[in-house]
C-alpha cells in the first residue's frame, strides 16, 4: 500500500477506492499464484507432494508467460519451511506462504505451529488434501493408493487449536475471497498462522480468469491506541509509585516502541525487566534488568515493586518463583490483554488496556510529563540516578565475570557470549534459541538496536535454523547468526536447514552450544527431586549424549563451513573464520564444546 493510499483511508478522503481487476489464467492453481502475488508474497516455502503438482506447474507456466511469481524456497522438511516464514515475518511483518502436502505434511510442521501461535508469527499455510474424485471425473483426481490413506475425517482439526482461521478451499469461485481473507486474519494483531487446504482436482480445475480484490481493501486491522481515561489512570499510578517496574517480552516487535520505552523509563527512573523475545530495551542501558531480583545497592526488583506495568507479555512472572506484592497495582498494555487462547492464565490485572503498545507508550509519557510537578520530577530524577548507578555496578561486575570466564576449560558460556558480542556488528541479526543458556546471552550479548535479536517467543524447539533462512531472505545485507543448544539444533532438522540455506543463497552462521545433552530436561528432575535418587546417582535417563554427533562434519556434508571449537583461546579466531565464510556466501557452523551436563 502506498503512502497516498494510507493517507486517503485514514483521513477519510472521498477519492474512490482502487477497483477490482481480473487476470487471465488457465486453471485454479494459476489463480492461486496470482492471488498470492497480489498479496505481496515474495517466497513460497515449499515441501512438495503428490497434491502440490498443480502449484509447481503453475509457478513455471506463469513465469514462462512473463508473469511475476514468488521465489520457491525448497525445504527438505516442513518445520524448516514454517520456521523460515516466521523468520521472514519477524523482520518484515509481511506473511509469506508455506505449502505442504495433506495431513502428513501438516503434522511435520510440528512445534513450529505452536511457535507461530504463541510467538504471534503470521504465516499462511496451504496444504493439499485428498482429491474428491475417484474415477477420472476431473483432471487431478485420485491416481495413487496413498490418496485414500491420506483422506482423514478432519484434516483441519490437526491445526484447529493453533491457528487463527482455517478454510477448505473447495470452490474455485470463492478463491478471490478466501485467499486475501487468510492474509488479513494472519497479519491482524495479535498476528498468527492461518491454515487452508485445497485438493489437487480443485487446483487443476479450468479457470479463465481470477478476480483480484485490491489488498488495500482487505488489509489487516489497524491496531488501537489506548483509551485516554485508562492512560490517565495508569499515569497517575506510575507517577505516585516509589518502586514502579516495567515487565515486557515483545513490545519491541514494533521497533518504534523501543525509543518510546527508553524515554518513559528515563523520565520516571523506571527499571525494565524483559524476556527478550526481541529487542525491547537496549541491553546495556543502566535501567535494564536481566532478572527479577534487581540485585545491587539502591536497586529493587519485582518482589519489591509497588506498581507494575506489563507490556506485551504472556507470562509476566511465574508465581511460585517470584511475584509482586499483592497490594501492588498491575497495569497491562497489550493488543491481546485477556489471553483467551491460554485456558488458564490467572494473573491479576487491575487496569487491563487493550492497545498497541507502540501507540500507547507515547500517550502514557505525554500524560506523565503533564503530571511532572517539580517535586515529582526531583523524585523521579533521584530514582533514575540511583538505579543507573546500580546498573553501572552490575555492568562492571559482569565484565569482571567475563574476564574470569575467558580462560576456563571447557569453554564457559559467559566467555562464548562475550566473544560473540565482541565479534558481531550491532546490526547483526541474532536468532537466539539458547534455552537454558538464554540468561547468559541476555546478560553478555548486548543488543542495542531494535530488530537485532529475535527469539521464537514460545517453547517449541527447532525454530532458529529455519528462522535464520527467512531472516536472511528478508535482510540479505545483514549478518545473520543462529544461536542454538545442541538439542534445539537437532530439533531444527539441521540437514534440511543447512542445505536449504545453501540452496536459497541465504548464508548464516550457526553457533551450537554443545553440552552433550538436554539440560532443559535435567533441570526439572532436580527441581522436583532435589535430593532424589537421580542426583545421588548422578543418573538422568534420556538426558545425556555421551557420544554426540560431529555437528561440524554434518555441516560440511551440507556444503557449509564447519569447525569444532574446544580451546577457549581459539574461540575468537574461530568466530572470525566462520563470519568470513558467511560474508563470502557460505553457510557456516561452529560446534562449541561446553562442559557436559
């Protein structure tokens, strides 16, 4: 949509809207591709099957006729395809298309569907379904035994609990309505996946033209600003609080919200505690908290707060571990404040405000500036100085810890994070899936710029590799780095991902945190049975990998640069070699050997 289009709609200009148009096509598959192009789809992340043949043919046929077509990104495994679309969306906020085959391809999307839902990642998933016709009545009908086996009673039911909207595209006459509807729903906040099925004999159906409704007339919903009265109440609470705190996870999904949050925090002297789904707040800022304790002289944390502002967060705290005082008022600003898709949520909120936080934060700051009497301003400034001093002390202590970690053997996670921090440019794109080591990276891998780091925002593992492909396609000029545990690396279908990145000319660096096991599965055993037999015997079934695969060699088998790193002194040079390989267009991997769990 052009700036002129946006201005016309928002100002209510009487100018006539763009009219519908028709495009000549030969069949429904070509009609589908034309509809995708109209929606701005640049990439189709494809894992093909018997039912996708008309789509594959349509892309080639339209290209031969000089029509623009999306670029096909070949994905050996479906979870890589969906992760790729999610990585692209994180950077662009433009949903792309994932094409998979019938029920089995849908099931292979796996945990990435969960991540799309909980991480608010928009993608349009188009799956085949068993053809309707059996005896040659229509071109594209059943011609193989598997097409009976793949015909299940409720294919859409596989996805129903995880998608915002679903449809069976059974009528060619309605494609021009269904397809843009899917994109509109996917991208409207809270964003998420949609799922459509279409049979091969429908795709092969003869069609002479397809109607294109202008995307400007079926665009995503405009996100709301905050109710002024509610913002006034929130401002009053924060203005009078002695120990207010902000908790955020994904307010930085709109990059402009980062500067707004910095301005608000500095005005009030407001500490910011974040789960870093993306960059919500500059991580070296002295008001940034990396844990809920707020440790340090003059500082305070969640347990001491007398007012809490929750921004765009599914789980602002875990009550059995830490929570604010029961008397502290809780303010929530979120485009989805009630979290209806989470059956048991249970967090008390005194002032839930449904709003786009990137719009609400400037509103909130403006009201607070009006409330800034000389006495209040002096109190806020004193708190800012006190908390900033505590933050600087924390930063100094972190630097000392990093220096001590430099020479530890095996390689210490703090030294690894510090070495990466020194090597990566600030505009590098970090797709981080470090799981139990995420805290170290939040503390020692500083990210200052908006949209320079992303997590999946959800616990479905295996996201980072595929997401790095999508991120590199969205921002080819930037260095992309995936940080994964050895478990998340395997879950990410590394052969499919590394080979797929090479084929897509989307090189990135993967850093594998190799502790020879699943620490995320060991910790719950110790949590529930701190003095149990597992600890006494140092035995944790299913958790340890005493002879893990050679991940560097695996990378080399996919035409990538692969190197195993065990010596902490060799780490900076190894990072340099891997980044140089990426700069020259080669996918790269560092298998960094940490202490085994």
